[in-house]
C-alpha cells in the first residue's frame, strides 16, 4: 500500500499511542520522561503534527523500543509516497489494537 506524508504522520502517531499504552504510560508520564510537551504529544498521536527524528528517538528510548522495530513495514520511495506493510502488530496485539491503527 502506498501512503502519503499525511497518512505517514497518522500511522506514526497511532503506533506511538499504541506503544505508549502498551507500556502503561500516560502522555503526562511521557512528557515527564522526555520533556516533550503533553499537548505536542497529543497532536503527534492524533496525526495533527509531524514528529521530528530527535523527538521520535527520545520517545522510543523512553518506551524502550528499537527504532527499526517501530518503523518495521514502512518503506520510503522517491515518489512522495511511502510503502506500508501492515505487519507491525504481531499476533493478538494486531486484533487488540486494530481500532487504534
């Protein structure tokens, strides 16, 4: 599936929200760990704001998630679209969190 930049932001935001919730953290908890404002985290999770690479690495470190695992299935090409393989959520987690994705 090819996705555009807007959809990419939504996918990253959804993955962040799901991963944060899986770790039992609130946005305020993540703010306290990373220093990223809770309102900014909310906009990122809702796909309203793109996350910077630095912020993404901060959040993934706080969540103890390797970037390559988090970005699994997303391939960028030079046509201003991105390839998405929906294999991010293995096993039962895919069903459990499908509504958020």
